[in-house]
């Protein structure tokens, strides 16, 4: 699923809000590539998970990175009761069946995060492996921060699992600080992680200018 960088990939990366029309499947694939290990117990197999994500996207709850006309990264966020990934309990049961679906609903409930007043919750970053290291994650974070400022939020919140130190390091570089860690050793065998750290970043209305990359 990687981005084909042959004769491409040297131009500037641009950031836009919303998933471009026609890129819904690509967005779901990027999201699954980044979070499939964590979400797998609830949404596997991939041939069901990816179409489920496509069918229940809220395209206006994402900021996207575009390179040479292709979607190469995205960050989802939750605001106003809607997140990038949706899907009702009824939709889960229709897709996976009643008996298997009930178990999956219990697992999906473990990932639910609700913003406190004045918060925007960021729902992770997915970047094509072929262009990691070019600052795309930072671009996406700053665009989410711009959305938060425009919406009058005072704080951005996210949760990062202990098996993703690279993501945590990126968040720390972009101004997030850890506020608490919830140790969940009972989930290690089931979900593949044993702790979740909540991080906050204050929203500055008139912050530094937008980042750029090329």
C-alpha cells in the first residue's frame, strides 16, 4: 500500500482540511496501516476492517497531507461529538454478526475518548511509511492546532500507547506534555499494549506561522 515515490515525492507536501473526494479508501488504508495492530482485535480481519472504516468516516474530521496529488498522511480529531472514525453499535453488529459483534463492541468501547469542555481530542496520525521523516506529522499537528484555535478550544488532548514511543517523541517535540499514565497490564495480551498516556498541549490563538516542508 506504500506511496510509489518513483519519479515523485520530491515536491512540497501540502496540508488541507477534510479527506479529498475519491481518497476515502486511501485514507482508511493509511489509518489501518498505522492503527491496525491496536484496533485489530476489535475490527479484524483487514478485508472487513478497511471497508468498515471507509463506510463510517467523517471526512470533515481530518486534516490531510498531499504530495504530488496523492494522500500521504492524515490526522483525525474529535470535535462537536463527531470523530474521524464512526460507526454505530448497529453497524458493528451488521458487519460482524451479532455474537462476534458484541465482543467487538466491548473492545471498541475501550478506545472511546470524550472531550472535556474547551478540548479538542486528536485521534492519532497516520503517515505513509515511504515519506516518514519529512516532517509530515508536524505539519498535521499544527493544522489540527489551527482548527482548535479557530474553534475556540483551549487545549488539545491525545492518548498514546506505550508501544508507540516514536509517536510520543513527536508529540513532545510539538509541545505536548504528559499529564497522566493509565497502566493496563490486563490489555497487554489482548490488545498489545499495557499503558496509555494522556498528553495535553495548550492552544495559542496567535501562535507561530504554519510549518512547511519540501
